[in-house]
């Protein structure tokens, strides 16, 4: 009796396919992170007992804090609109609500009286500090079994991804990314 021995040689993985699959998984993971940060239970844990604060207001306070220069000069509404990726009219409405709530001050710009500069009030800083503490607490819990090296690696790669996205989007002609099938 004759036996035929078949030798199955696995094909080498197609690097293009692996990269495409990995990029699809990365894209989905980024979408999932965004969804997670928009979930009602996330918002409740961050905003609990902070008064009538919305996530948009917290984003505004963070943008003002980050855009305030070392000499204490706060950003304009236009700068905040750019940072929040909203139109100036939307930014203006969010700013107005934050001012009415006592979280922000609007001051005349010393260089150009037609422009206003935004500054956190002590109440706004307190709200931002507490929300930041809560976000950090959630991250601490979510990464409790991660090493410091794993956290640093993720952070370095995310910072690199953000920088690379900024570069690609800055250099791409308007509509080019959409035309390529984004």
C-alpha cells in the first residue's frame, strides 16, 4: 500500500494584508475609545456633583488652560474655536454659558481692544481640577494591571499618531483624504 505524504507549506503572510488588518483594528479601537468617552456613565462619573456643567464646558476650560501663555495671556474665542474644532459662533455660545456660570472671565486684549482674552476664574479652575482628578482616577483603575512602561509606550505611540495625523491633514489638499476613501 502506498501512502502519499502531503506536505503543507504555509504561505508567508502578506505584509500588506497584515498592515491593512492592523490599521482596520486600530481605526476601530480609536472609534471605541471615542464612544467610551461619550458614554453617559462616563459623563456621569466625571460631572457628578460639579453643578450644571456639560462636557463641552469642560473641554472649553481645558482649552483655555492649555492655550494660556506663560505670561498669563489667555486665548481668544477664535483660538478656542480652533482648539475645540467648532465654529466661532458655537465657541462663543459655550464661552457665554461658562462666563454666566462664573467659570470664565472675558477681558479686553491689551494689544487689540477689539479682541477679548479668556481666563479661568478660581471656580473654573476648581471645576477643571476636580474633573481632571476624576479622569485620572478612571484611567488609574482602567490601567491598574499595566506597568509604567506599558503606559509610557501607549502614550508615546498615541502622541506620535496625533502628530502624524496633524502632519498628514495639514499637508493634504482639502477633500484629498475623503476622495481616497476615508
